[in-house]
C-alpha cells in the first residue's frame, strides 16, 4: 500500500506543529493554519478541501481556551463543532480518514475512577460542550473517523504549565498551583508516535480513543515535578516547592473547570500492544531535551 498523504489542520498550534515535524519526516504531509482554512468561514471549507489531495486528515485545530470559549460561544461552536462536521463530511465523501482531536473536558469532573471511552460525558463549560458536539457530529457523518481525546499537553512547540512554572521560578520562590484538579499530563511527542501507529498499523480503528500518558497529576504536582527535574538539570530555579491552592480560589477564571478528568489509556495500550509510559518519564525527556540538548 502506498504511504498515505496526510493533511494536518492547526499548523500553528502546539500539537499541530509537533505532528507536522514528526510525520513530514516520513510521509507527504501538508499543514494548514487559519490562513489556509478558516473554521469561522464554514461555507468555504468543503471546496478548499476538495481541491487538495489527501488520504488522512488530522484535525488539531479548534478554539482551545476555555475562557475564550465561554465569552465567545458562537465562535467556539463554529471552530469546535460546525467546521469539524463539514470537514468530516468532506473526508467521508472522498473516502479519506479523519482523526479529530478532542479533550478530557467532555467529562463532568465528578469523583470517578479513570474515565473510559464509553463513560457518560457531561461537560461543565462551553469549551467542553462544543468539543463534545464536535465529537458527535464527526462520528455521525463519518463513522470511520477516529476521535482522539487528549489531556494537558506539553512539548517544545507551545509553552504550557511546566514551562510557565519554570519561567516564574527563575524570578521568584513565591509560587502557587491548584491541587484539587487532576488529569494526565501528556507529551505531544508521545501522541505523535501513537498517531503514526494508528495511521499505519491501525487504518480502520474508529470511534473514540483516549490518547494520554499513564498516571495522575494535579497542576500542583505537575509543577513541582517540573521544577525538581529542572533544578536537577542545572536550571537556576529559586525553589522546587509550590504553594497548593484550590481551584475555587482562582476567581479570575471565566469558565468553570472540571475537577477530575483522569482518562484511562487501557484501550490504547491494548490496541498498540505496548505499555504507555508515565507522564513523569515523558516530562523528564522533554525537559532534558529542552535544557540539555545533545
Ligand atoms: N493543549 C491542551 O492541553 C489540550 C488538552 C485537551 C485537549 N486538547 C485538544 O487538542 C487539540 C490541539 O490542541 P493545541 O493545544 O495544540 O491547540 P492550540 O495550540 O491552541 O492550537 C489550536 C490551533 O487551532 C487553530 N485555530 C483556532 N481557531 C481556528 C479557526 N477559527 N480556524 C482555523 N484554525 C483555528 C489555531 O490557529 P491560530 O494560531 O491562528 O489561532 C491553532 O493552529 C485541540 O483539539 C484541543 O481541543 C488540548
């Protein structure tokens, strides 16, 4: 079978950039940003896609800030649900496979065992509701599509929580982070490897699949882990200790956040036939490459 031609949407985003770097090394890969395909101009999407040849489309674009979604719900709906549905229709019509990225924020955040793919969804904010609407729309019009839910991404292409905590710790030892909100930090680099396998070795896998590292973290334990690794690597952080605070104390947030959205990756492990490493090991790899590049 010839190597699939891949189209990535979200070229300027953290995950989109990582996917492009990884996949373009081995496959004919094109990446489009908002300039090439604007999700808020739904009438132009189908024709734009029809004019471009591809076999697999990875949709890593969307309105990803919960607070922005909360104040701009119509735009969030276009970006996270309406446009993905049109894209899925296009993919289905041409026999291409769509892999659509979604989020752990489709879950309520109530106390729960690890959330599995089949568990009930009940998002608490506009971001989660529009992402869930996108998942459902994509799978309805393109049953062969794959919805890949991810959580708490980190990697070299966009600063995230560990990067900002390390930056702040270079300036002050007075740091705080939320302790009562938990999920699974997940390496963009690891996602790239799993996605390549899903494209090449599992071309017919469809439905919902959780793509996350193993383990559990709060924003607080994630921050302290990053600071401890950074200190060991010689980064002159002023502290590795972070004051724990509650989510309720962050009164400036516009969107409610779910508290407990730790996803199970058992289905992914079963599919790939390999153990999925812990987020801490993946974080260590990322920080070693950032601060001690070979
Ligand atoms: N980051 C996380 O921790 C996290 C957690 C759970 C799920 N996810 C999901 O993972 C996926 C990738 O996330 P990410 O962190 O890589 O996102 P990101 O860095 O915020 O990138 C989002 C991408 O979407 C593009 N975009 C936004 N609105 C658009 C529009 N109207 N038309 C076309 N493109 C538009 C952005 O373009 P511009 O640069 O022009 O804005 C950017 O390329 C998303 O589906 C997200 O919901 C992420």
